[in-house]
């Protein structure tokens, strides 16, 4: 969901269309992410922190699989 959101430059409508979700469902999921992490993906500074966190998570998974 986060990748689609960033791919569409924060467009709720386009992201929801790609994920076959209603836009309210997507907004609720983004709000849930903000509540769990303390970082709101709709805020540019927070979006950057979340993007780095997801990149680090993917990197750790990739390096763990290689060992």
C-alpha cells in the first residue's frame, strides 16, 4: 500500500484505483499506519522517514535471505 501511495505521489484516488480499494478504505489504512508508527504518510517529512524505514526493512529481509 505504501509503495502504491508513493508511486502515485500521494494521490488517494489513483492509489485506491490501483489497489482496487475505496478511497475511504485507503484513507483509513493510512490513518492506521500513522497511529501505529507516529509518522503520518501525508506529511512530507514523515513520508521520508517511513520510506527509509521500509527500505531498511526490505534490505534486512534481503540480507537475511542471502545468509
